[in-house]
C-alpha cells in the first residue's frame, strides 16, 4: 500500500516584499495528519506571511503549497475560498471578529457557510465558547470583550467546524497562562484525537513546547530545532 501524502506539503517556497527584500526562500515543509508544528522566528522574518500563503490568502513568488493533495496555486479565488471555508481553520493575529454579529454568530460562521442547520450550528458554537472559557457569553458582542477574550472567540471560530488544517498566528499572545494552557489543549485535542494538522507561529517558547516539532523560520527556510 502506498504511503499517504502529508496533509500539508510545501515545496521550495520563496517570498519577497517590496522594494526587494527576500523574506525566505527554499522553504520545504510536510505536516502529517495528527501532527502539530510550531514555527518560531524573529519579528519581520515573515511568519504571518507564511501562514497567509499556506491558507491561500497570499501567493508565493516561487514554489507550491498542497493541502490534502490539492495545489493552491492553480485554484481561482472562489475555489480557494471554498477550500478555506470547508477544510482550514485560521486564527488571525488581528482576530477579525465581526462587530455586528453576536459572539455565537461569529463562532458559528464557518458552519453557517457550509451547513444549513442553524440550530446545530448555534449549539456547536455555544459548546466551543464554553471550551475557551466563555460559556454563557454567546449573546454578547465584540465591543464587550477584552483583547484576550476576543482571541478566545477567534480560536473557537477556527476550531468549530473541525478543520483538517489549523493555522494559528500567535494564538496565545494575549492570554494568561491558565487560559493559554486550556487553548493549547484544544489545539492538541483537535490534532491528535481528530487527525487534523496544525501549524502555529509564535514568539512563545512555552507555546512551542506543546508541538511535536519546533522549527525556526529564517531567510533560507525552516530550520529544525
């Protein structure tokens, strides 16, 4: 029986930013289902840019990204959006919580976009809010929350639809140690029990310590620690 392909494959990726500064080049990465990878690196080296490329939100200058064997490069924007909606959970550093929706509606959004059962989506959203320590807050709005609470809503939204690939940009950056531990346990559960793959970029050694592998992003690519 042939070996299964990695859930996420990255081959010879390169990216530069204006005016002519190379962020990284020759970047290779393979992440298996059930594996959590943490990426560390200096500020400005391109960690957030790399995550955006992995999600199909940005394009590399060279190389390719495959998610579950599907190459992102040839996909048009509609196909990329559909793939993100159905198979990827993304925790943005800036949260992107919609202010005109309740917290429950924000968390349920990935489900609402792919499944018509509103009652089931709301129930699952409440479950995820409870998992990140925000039980009973579903009717609230973003304006009522601190930065750390907004981050927890973003994490609940990223995990609510049980994505195959989880991408997280500084997922514990605004959280106290106890809450950070709870959130990291959620990531570990999604990865190891549900067979997802996860890539976390972080400045935190404590966050990176939960990963199966820790890599450092440099201008020459990823270096195993």
